[in-house]
C-alpha cells in the first residue's frame, strides 16, 4: 500500500478502490483523492468508515449506488459513481438456450435456494455458478442447495471470466432473488450486457440497475417474481445491452466521475513533486472452470454435486 502511494506521488488525482486502509492512507496524502466504497455499509464495515471519517477530515467518498449512499448519509460522500463493464469485451447473444441462471456467492442473502424454488415452479432448468470457498458458504451449500440438485438443477462451481460471460449469454434470464441491501450487483450489469434479462428482488440498488419492463423485471415478493418468468419473452435482449451501454459502460462511468474529479482537483497543490518508484503489482488467481453444458445436454446432465460430495476448496 505504501509503495502504491509513492508510485502515485506525481499524479494529479487518485481514485482509490483499495478498501478502508487505502482510504485512510490516500486521504492523508499530498495528492487529492477520491475513495470509492465497495460493500454494504452496515455492521463492521460501517464502523470502519465512521472511524476513518472521524480521523481523516479530508476524506471524500464516492458511492457506487444511491442506495449505498442513503444507507450512511452522514459519511462524507462527494457523489455517486456506478460501476461499469467493458461492453466490447462482453459477448451479446440474441437468442437464449432456454435455461435460467444464478450467479453469485453461496450465501443465504444471495438467494440460491430461492432461485431453485423459482425455477422448479416454472419447470425450467437452472444452472448455478457460484463462489463456494469459505466455510460459511460451504455450510449453506450443504444445507440449502445440495439436497435439491438434480438433472434440472446443476451446480457448475466458480467460473472464470470468459466462461461466466458464455454462461450468462446463453441463459433465458438471470434470477436474482436477494434478501439484503445489495450495494450494486455487478452480475446484473454483466447479464444485461450479454442481452440476458434479469428477474430480481426489489432490494438495495436493484431498481437503480435494472430498468423494470425494459431490461428485466423487479418485484417485491418471490410470488410476484415467479409470475414474471412467463413474461421473459417480452424483454428485447438488444434493449438489455443498450441499457448497459447507456448507463454502465466505460463512457457512462467517465461521465459520472468527471464532475467529482473536477471538484477534487480544485485542491491540487501548485507545486508537484515527481518521485521515480517501481509500482507493486498483484494479480489474483484465476478460478478453475467447468464447461457450461449445451441446451441439448441439459436433460441428461448428472448432478454436479450431491450431499455426499462437498465442493472442492
């Protein structure tokens, strides 16, 4: 972290995505900084930012959704800058292969169990791609998901980026039956960029991300959400893609950041000091992948995992 600050000593502006520790350090640096908050502002994370704001008077934050900002209006937010996706890197598919998709963490608030119930009620196949590495995630999988797997509900594990886009682009719709205050929901944007409609619970930032009736359907209750599955065909997949281009593309992100950066640059020192340093770069490991089955293979897929087979760590 300290090496990163040295590397940015000659910059005009720092946009920091590195978490609470980065916020503390960048707020006390000589270069104007804007710290982007990622995560739900409640509990321990909210307590951290409360402490940071009290100890760093120059700290300025950017929220990734209005819902996130409204959860802690007392924090020093400069504005709202939604996340974005490189639309050109996301494949668009005009026609689906008929299955429903679930993508997210294996956690109760993400709604994998609810997605299974919705798919079974609609008598449509469901493919689940999810992170399941932590003990709590494994426990939830064992308790609420594994007993319900079968030929029509298949768990694919955690997918890499290209496989994720392929998985989403071939789906008839993404199910997002969450039960928590979602601060953004990047999977919503990724699905819509592929042309895949989203059927989502009206929680947190969801109504800001998914335009109801255009890029999918947003409903208050599971029963109301279930009724929208039969209406997937009403959604124009090209309209889903266009919605992302307009609101969650790189160009859209620049438009949202520009006024905030202009404001922060007003505090730019008149004399800049340039320091030659070697940046420290870290790369996250790539998750293992499992090929997404073709539509004609769904009827003969064996369950990926059963209660007797735990998810590999």
